[in-house]
C-alpha cells in the first residue's frame, strides 16, 4: 500500500491549526505503528435498517489492511456481507486512528494461514488455520483515515485519503 495523501481535517470550532503548525501533519507511518500495536479495535457496521452496530474485535494490520475474523452468523459478519462499508478504530483514545474502508471476505486458505500466523504471534494464541476457514475472515481496506495526538489536539489532527 502506498502512502496516502495527508491533510488537515476540516474541524470548525475546535481550534485546529494550519498543517505546518503544532506537530504538523502526522506521517502515515505514525498511524501504521498504532494500527499494528493496538490490542483491540472497535468495528462499526450498519444493519439492514440503517442502525449502527459497534463491537470490539481482535485484528492484525498489514499492507493490505486490517484483518479480522468473526463467527459467520454474527451480526457484524451479516452486516458486512450485506454492506461492506465499515469503520474501525484503535482502542487508544489519546492517540486514536480511525479507518473508514471496505471489508472483503477472504476464504483463501493461504491468506487465512498468513492471518492465523499474525493472530497467533500477536495474541499468544495457537489457532489452526481451520478455525479461520470455518469463521468469516475479512480484510478491511482503507479509503480514509484520521488520527491525532491528544497532547497536541489543535496541531496534530490528520486525515489520510487513499
């Protein structure tokens, strides 16, 4: 994945500084570091009636996007099968990264093997690839992302467009 376009978000009334003021625009590598190290993520999907649905998930970030797995009959899996648009956030409100993207279900054994290796290394688990093949594995490919440093609220907000 190539580096996305970074810019200052439009946030009227929040005292946001220009892109060259404060910390300045955060590099995409800053967001990738937080996406990689986050233990938990919040996944927001939309139900058939338009109702939002937010649930915590484990995930593994790589160059393709954020990988996650869930029961195929779960509400989040059913929502993603019906409408692949979603939002994922890291679990750190002081240095958050928010990613809007499109989720793609991945049934390929080799891709699930790589995801399994990533999950087992990150979370200290010992899942077999069959576990993920029986579940619904998705990769969320980003279209837009947002991040900021709480310590420089006005001088760090950055959006990235892919």
